[in-house]
C-alpha cells in the first residue's frame, strides 16, 4: 500500500507553506518544463495522478479538456483542490495510484507531477496506465531524478562546496541498488523508491509505449538571475520528465 504521508498534519503544513514560496522548485523548474511538453488538450479526457491541490486539473480545463479526473491518496490535498481548483468538468477521487486499475473509463491523456517516485511497483503502474489510455493516448510524468533518489544515507550525498561555500559538484551513491529509500523531509520516515534511468525507460517501452521525449530539468537564465541559488541546478538535474505515446 502506498504511504499516505501528505495526510500527516506536520508534513502537510510544511509542504503547503513550501508551495507558497516564490522560490519553490515546482513552479520555477519542474512546471515550466512540464508545460513545454504538454500536447494539445482540446476536447480530450485527462487523468491526473497525484493531482495534489488540483492546479493542473484546472489548467487542463483552461486548455480545452472536456473532462478531467484528479486522483490523489491525500484527503487533505483533495480538500484544497475542491476548494481552490473546482470545475463542473473536474472530478476528484480519493484513491492511491496503486488502485487506478479500478477506474472504469479510458483517457486520452495521463499526467503526473512528482508522484511516481512514491510508488513501489512501477511495472504495475505503467501497465495500468497503458490499459487506461485510448489508442494514441499520451503519458506525461515527472519524478525526482534517479541521481537524487539514489543515495541511501543522505549524509553520504549532496553538494560539495568550495572554500567560499559555493556548490561545485554533487556526490551520490547506491545508484544501481533499486528499492526503498526512507528520508527526512518535514518529518522522519518519508518513503520513496529509487530506480535507475535504464529501469524507468525500459519499463515504459516494455509496456508498449513509444517514448517521445525525455527531459532532465535545468533552470533558465531568468530564474537564475532572480534566484541565484538555482545556479547549483546546472551541476545535476533535479527532475526527470518523460512523455510517451500508446
């Protein structure tokens, strides 16, 4: 069963405050790259896995989608979504991504933002998504980059700085050891799963998908100018984004 860490009050409070900050990585690094890979959604049915606050669900409607289904394991996230990102053509469902095989409809487009690294059985997830897509339908997802998820002991990984405290390189370990990683992020005991780049792309291809695009995020110059700390993102990618077609 997928861990439901977002309904932990302490975790949810920390994450909610993070997303309100002007320098959060979602808005400045991951979401611009995701928007650049969105297909035309006019008249399409969309499934958003790990929809969170529902902001992308509302955006899909603005882009012309005729129906959007947002799935999230966290009731706290969905409460915000129903309050802030509602629409007659949006349906929110409290469900783990491990159970999406129970959805009784097909979709033209499946989207997921920074949620797949919480799923243990990636093979099942990708096969479930393939079955839920109409022929020619597309999948677009982001996750933490395997370089970021690799290291088992956080004290053994991270940026290496020069004498002025400026990051100049990044160290990681355990890359070829796939599996559970337990980290501290707002609270202790947050569960994520590491897979190599090869595993991720091969599982997608083996399910029958045609891989259309692979993006390893990097900040643009305007972001770095406004938020100099983002310069460290030139050293290593923070997110992996994949678009594939059935």
